[in-house]
C-alpha cells in the first residue's frame, strides 16, 4: 500500500503546487493553509491511491463553491463537517473516503478536515487535476449517466452577520449544481459542499488519479528553487509540467465582475490578453490564440514565483504568465465533455470549442 501521512511540509507543497494547477481558481493558499492546519490538528490525514482501496468503497467529493473575490465569503471549519452530516442524515451511507474536487491553493485540501476527524482516507483521485468554474465540470461525467440522481449538501456564510445557511438537494447534476451556486451567492460568496457519492471503481475510471501527488511534487520543486528567485521557480514549474513562459510583465488592466457566485473578467499582461471565469479561460497575444481552457493558463509573482489567482491579481503587479497544454495535465472526465465547455463561450465572449477538439470525447 502506498499510503502517505500528510505532514505540514507535505501540505505546504500541496497547496503551492495545487495553486499553480488551479489555473487562476481553486482558492488562495492562505485558506488552504488554514484548512490543512485545522485538519492536522484533528488527526492524521492519510493519502492513499485509488488502487489501495476496494472498488466498491463509497467516496464523497468534497468541494467549496463560490466567487473567491467576494468580500463577504466565509466558511468556518464547522461547515466542512456539517455538509457530510447533512448527506448522511438524508440517507447517504457513511463514506469510506473523500476526494477533493479539483486542484487549487485551497481546494486541494477539500475533504481533509472530515477525513481527519472521521479517520478516513483522502483518495488521490481528484475529480479534476486542474480547477474549473462549475460543479458539473467537476462531476467526472456523471451528467451523462442516465437517470443519475445527484445528492449535494452545502453550508457557509458568516453567522455573525446573519448570512449562514445550509441546504441539501437532490436532482439532476445541472439543477443541483445551480442551487448550490445560488446558495453560495446568498451566503456571501462561498459554501462548503459535499456531493455525488460514487464507488471507487467509477472514480478510478473517470477521475484525475495521481493529481494530488503531482501537486505535491510540483510544490516541492518550487520550494527547492525558492532561493533562486521568481525566474528560477517559474522555470522549474514549466519544466516539470511541460509548459512555457509566455511573458513577464505588469498587469496593464484588469476588469473583474462578481456575479451569481462567480468571478469573471479580462486581464491584460504585457502584450497578452486573458479572459477568466474564476479560472483563466483564454490566452491571446495581439489577437492570436495561444491557449484555451482546459489548457493551464496561470500567473506567478515576478519577485518570488508564488502563484497568484485571478482574485488576487492587482493592476501594476509584476507577474509571469505561463501556459501548459491540456494534454500535459491530469484531467477528469468532465473536461472532455463539449456540452460543458460550451457554457464558457457566453461568459467570456470568446470561442472555445473550435480550439479544443483534441480534448473532447462525444
């Protein structure tokens, strides 16, 4: 068995590598650090491979849904525990483990708190090896499964401001995801989510197996290169992931709108323009398309190479802009569904599907 006990050093590498693989989304490292410290204080966080558990083990996806830039966003540790309780109270059998929904500075730690408290493993078979804007994109293609009933619970909001709420919903993936997104909006911008119990066999076939350990290895390489400054750190990132440094420059302009539980907008860096919907969606230089989601497009600070999410970018900031082709990433099945990618086009007002035919499966 290839079990790994997560230490603080491993967790620090995970959130660092996870933040890069978030592609602009997936939450910030400060929240990821808060999550892992809480988890490690509660008990062991055991990371196992999907092959290390029986195929019929019930796994629950742990997630956080919302707009990272929302000023009132708040989820306490109780929220991450409450959502599991809500699933169980509504008829879901006790899980045998948890899978994070995606990579990201915060989201890679999703599921760690209940796993530590319940003595269950975190399984290295994420829904997606990069971050993505919608819950359906992180559901491993379950929306294509006939008559599948999605079960989702959500909790979040600041109780001191009267914003706390919790919900449990059942229905199609699209309708339940929309209700959870609406709950995030009403709660001030963010909710913890537990969703879509499935067996390990399904996750092995449709998830991003090995993505968490990939994030750890990436983070370790970045930490080892930190003494060399930002350029050396970013060079290690693109070398490891098989990407390129597109440019280094100032954030020339930034337009960000928080609406309906999402962040979206346009960012210009040097002579490059990007669009984002929580995560970076398109990358262009003087009108030429260089990258399209689910490619990884990401910004890292010029001085030290630390990843900067779309919610954290500021005008005038000195950043590296990198690109990693999607075929170099560990992707979940949701990234291969054209019907899910089509929704991006109306948000960022750019064509997506014509650029990603090699990724999709019908």
